C-alpha cells in the first residue's frame, strides 16, 4: 500500500514539475525553448550559395553570428497602449526618444504620447549590396538603438550590422559597416563609441578549454570620428585576458558569443580622485556573458576593474552624478528584473526598484534605466514593450505601453528597445516639425 501511495505521489508531481518548468522555459527562453521554437532554417541550416568573408566558419557558425538574435516582438499584444499613467506633478518633464522593434525608425514624442518628429531609414536604403558577412536577417527590419543630437542629427544601429547617421530629415549622412551592436555613446571629445564584433580564432583562454580550431565572437570597443571614420578598436576579450580579472571567463556559458557585451559608456575625470578606475580614456562596460560590469583602459588595452555578483545578465550601467552606478539587473532578482544603484567602492546597494507590491517586472533580454534630473528613474522593460518612470519611493508616475505591433499577423507587442527622456528646451526645435511616418 505504501509503495502505491509513493508511486501515486511521484506520478502526480512529475507532470506538475514538467508544467512548471515548461512555463518558466517559455517565459525566460530556457532549455528547451530555443530547440522548440527554431525555424526550419535554424533546425537544418543550409550552406550559403557563396562563401562569406568568414569562410573558415562552419555553416552553423555563419548562421549564429549574431549569437542571440533580438526579435521585433516577444509577448502577445495587450489591450491597453500608449500613455496609461501620467502624474504630471511628480513626473520629470521632457520629450521621449523611442526605439521600437516594429520598424527601422525612431520617434520623438511628448509626455502625453503625441508624436513630434520621426526619423526612418530602411536597411535597403543604406546597404543595397552584399555585406560580405553573415547576419541575422531579422535585424534588418528595425533599429536596436538610437542617439539624437540637439540639431536633429541621429545615430542608429542595425544590430550586428552597422551604424548610420541621418540628418533631421532622415537623409543619410554616412554609414559604417562594422558589425556594430547594442549601444551608442558620445565621448567628452565628440567621438562616437559603440561595440563591434568579429569572428576570430579562439585565443588561448587558459581558464577554459575550447574545441581545437574553434572560433569565437570577439567583442571590441569601436571609436569613430564624428564623420564616421574609425579611430580606435580595442578587443575586450584580449583586454580581459591581459588583466587580473581573466578568471571571469570561467563564467562563460556560450562558446561562440562568449562575452555578449551590451553597453559602452565613455568616462571622464570627474570622479578620478574618489574612484581611480573612473578616469578619462577609460570606458565602462556591461559584459553580459560573464555577469560583470567592468572598466577598460583604452590606452593600455586592459580591464582595470570589474564587479560581479550583484546582478545576472545585466544591461546599461551608468555613472551617476553622485559617482554611484545605476544598473539594470535583468535576471538576478529570483529570475526576474530589478534596477539597482550601488556605491562602486563599498558595493552598498543605495537604492533599488524590484518586483513586489508594484507588480511584475521582468525584461529577460534587453532594457535600460535612466536617472532623471528630478531623482526619478525611467525604466525600459523591453520584452513586454513597456517604459515607466518611478519615484525614489518606487511609485509609478508615468507609463508608456508600446502601441506598435510585430509578428506575421501583428499579434505581438513590438519590443521597446529603449525610451530616453530628453530635455525639452534643448530639443525644442524638433518638437515643432512634421512627425511624418
């Protein structure tokens, strides 16, 4: 009888555990999500008609050069959209730059969601011929990030492909093919900082054993002139290997996209006295693949400082006016997301916003956090297509749910890659233009 009871309990718990894991796998894209959702081309990759520039790569490698392709949309479209919360007395005034997975464009809108200006340029209008390297075709259909100048010029990234600059009327000023990805920032001297990747022979990593002859995607910090000319390129992989933090490579789980760097933030000398690692010619990095925020000395080509353990697969570390760091922790809050402000010297968590009484907050694959002038924090929850502003006490005072749609039948809410709050006075001239479409 006892055996029958135990057997019945086991048979009852197995399907319950399978259901729970299936729900978690679908939500957070864990095993076997990618195997079950692969397209026929991914399941049975075909050789290219002509060899790409990376001729040494296998067919599987050529198909995975972007490693973790971003989608135009992940979640079913909700009923609500647009501005759903706006407590004007508590929210930071300004304009909002919106980059979404529905199209290769960026939108400037006011706090009520009214479109004020729009930039748009399709992949085919920039690069009509073959690129000479493989890339995920999904990334041809939208911009991953954008940066706008006060005169209306705009930089945009086609993820894993390149970077382009438009004027305020969306005329192409220049383009750079360089497998640029994830992020754009402007340095103190006006240089353009972005990330690039190359398929290279795996260096002797020492702390890991790779298949002989294997190749990796090597992330680099790429610095361009204001005219789009390459000025400097520094391998992050080699900078890590040359440092005292090389053991971070023990945390690598993907043998192709080993680092998956997603943020580069150029530093100046404002905090060098208090934090010697934060000085000019250094850049702050988010290295998602090893769960680390790090500082790279571009002159020495060496990682000089790194911090991990406070987050998992993080994005967008930003150095605040206080000298603290603001970081979006994508998956470190019991498998969900949080935003943390920390003292980089003591590692004290000074402030945080996380799941709880405020409801569900989870953006597994991307997102951003921006500290605003009034002390509030603007958070982009990319996968659910939502951006919201919270007070220091965690009260939501502004919320935007993306009205744009993605998917073959427009059944998904478009990924909201980033919403950036801009100073209204600085960008006033754009607010009076034709928003276009």
